[in-house]
């Protein structure tokens, strides 16, 4: 197992607020960045699952036009959901980086 990915999964959302010093705006921006990083990993996983299920519907329902149509619609919805989520992630991370958020990483690596 890749140790870096395991460590990424175990990172706390914020590293502040545990001592006498309160959280600052930079920690809030880091929190937003990490939340969107976790969400994009979840969305990619669900999109892959949806594409697989849609493909299975298309393969299994070879003679049934209804199942093939259902499989196509599942795959189409999964791909569009992935495109929308990645576009939202790019927009939000661009805004956060321009506001000064640190720790920008690509969660898909």
C-alpha cells in the first residue's frame, strides 16, 4: 500500500484550535481545500462505480433494449457528474489559491 495515500487519508481537517491559539483565516482556507480534496476523491470513486454499473447493464442486457438504454443513461449521468464535480473543484481551488490558501495538492495523483 502506498504510504503517502494512507497518510493523506489520515490527515486531520484542521491543525489548529487545540491549544490556546485560535484558528486563523489561513487555517479556514486550508479546511476548505481539504474538504474539496476529499470530496473530489469520493466523486471520482462514485463515478467509476457508476460507469462500471452502466457498462454491466449494457453487457448483461444485450438482447433487452430497455436495459441497454438504462445502462447508457447511467454511464451518461456518471460522466456528466464527474465533469461537473471536476469543474467545480477547479473553480473553487483557483479561488482559494488566489485568496492565499496554502497546501494545494492534486488529490488524483
